[in-house]
C-alpha cells in the first residue's frame, strides 16, 4: 500500500516534469481531476494515505490551484472526512469533493472543450432527460 502511494507520487511528478513552462507562468496552477469511479471499502488504506500526504504537501500543493474529486461515492466521503485532517489546511482548502453531478463545478475550472467537461455535461443531460 505504501508502495502504491509512492508510485502515485512518482507518476504525478513525472507528469508535472513534462508540462511546458508556460503552464506555470500563464496560470495560477494546475487543476487536478481525481475520478473516484469504483472507489470502495477496499481502497481505504490510512498507511497509504499518510505516505501520499507526506509527499503531496511539499511536492505539489504549491503548484496546484484546485483538485476536483469527481464521482465520489458515499464511502469516499466518509474516508475523506476522516483523512483530510492529515493535509495542511491550505492544501485541504484546494480540494473540492463532488458526487456524480460535477458538471457545474468543472465549468468553473476547465475550458469548454475539455473532454471531462464534455463527458460531465453529456452525462447530466442524459440523467435529466425525460424517460420515454
């Protein structure tokens, strides 16, 4: 579990290393999307979360404008309410947890042509469409 957390941190760092410099000069920071589809009890691992927090705060918090957690089921909300206190207060304030209706939230942070925003808007349209 700790190895998985370290691998996540390494992968995030490699992704950031590959971003062009203008990402940091033309914007207040990155917007990270965390899709919790499939999250369940088997994913609640405090040792892994502690390891991730230990690396996340110093490595990424200053470069992150917002982290949007989408498709968060009730189990994630429970785990988050317990685990979020391990994050520094400034970092914790950058997280926004959304359920399956996250289209409005994404519109505040993503360009109109972003694939996740298009997916969210289409899903919202399907869910509000009248039944035939």
